[in-house]
C-alpha cells in the first residue's frame, strides 16, 4: 500500500476508486489512494454528512457485535463485505467478550484480502476470504468457513453498509434470505444500507458512485426497501432506525447531523 506495509496486488487498478478504500479514507485510515480521496471529496460537496455517516456506521457495527456477544451469547460472526481492517474490528470486539469467538471476513477486494491476512495471521479463530458476498454457496462451502463456523449453532451474519453495493438485478433481499435460511434458529441478521427519501440525492449518489467505481455499485435506496431485507425475522428493539440511534452507548453519543442521506438498518433474529 502507498501508506502501509502491504504491497499492492497486481490485478488492482488504484486509479479506479474502491468503495472499501473510500470508506477507509472517511474513517481516517491510510489504506487509500489519490483516486479514492478525490472521489470522497467530490461526494462530500454534494452530501456533506458522508464522513460523519461513515463514522457513525462504524460505531453501530461495534455496538451490534458487542450486544450480540455479551447479551445474546453469539460466538460466531460472518462479516459480508467487511472492507479494510481498521480499529475495533469484529473479531476484536467479539473476542474481548470471549476469546473463543470466531469470525470470518468476506470481501471481493484483493487489497482487503492482503491486509486482512497480514493482520490476522496470528489469530487462528479469525479468517478473511476473497469472495463476492452474492456467492452464498461458495462462501458457505469455503474451507475457512467450515473450519471456523458451526452452522448447527447460532451465527450472526453481518451486512453492514454493503447492500447498497448490490444492484436490484441481483436482489439483495433474496441474498439476505438465502443466508438466513442456512443459519440455525437463534441466529441474527444485521443489515444497514445508505438510504435517502430525496429522489435527487438518491439519483445523484447512485450515478456518481457507479461511474466512479467502474459500476461496482447498486443504488441508494429508501427506508421501505430496507424493511424488506428483514421480513420474516424478529426485529430487535428499537427496530429499523438511523444507525446512530440504535442502542447508543449514552445520550452523549454522536448523532447523524444532517438527513440528506442516512445509514438505516437494524438487527433481526431467526427463530
């Protein structure tokens, strides 16, 4: 990487922005390139809450993993579209509750694989695999998944800020249902994605991200679209919400400051 110790995989064009690297930039990371940073700054001109949104989304991920670990006894996590490693990754949060917790990270970005392996090589209860999150059969049959995950026991399947990367033609709701169908009773599905109730914002961001990332994008959706993702599951309180308001650590926790678009989601339990 330009600012790290991991070399760039040969099949990566760093002149094309990556969703994972753009997210890394918004979180203050170093594993991004000029093309990613330019795209991020251009996006901020039109949707200025984007950086705060990314930070709040990361906080949501930490809270969800901690709650599922400490309150519901979940010890297995599959993180779909995990992105680049940063602070307080899923395995770090879960293994603070129980060092025996097991985590599989999934991403189709080769840079995520390279960095993940470098960070996780000393952690036998954690793995990162390169796969498209839509390839459910491939993921569930992967040797690292079958090594770490016991599908006879409850699992938390995470789809945190990734479903907007999947176009309608690939039916993200069907993807969540496929995964849910394979999990044991007592498992959890965590979903959130970028939404806007303003058509102009949805259209601009969807078009901008599709063009910027070489069409590796789905669309910004509406809240009603996200509700479909958890149909048939028991949605935990407080329901589907803007994620900074999902079980905040305190009344002083940061909130989403503007509403041109938000990260919207929640947690569903399979019975």
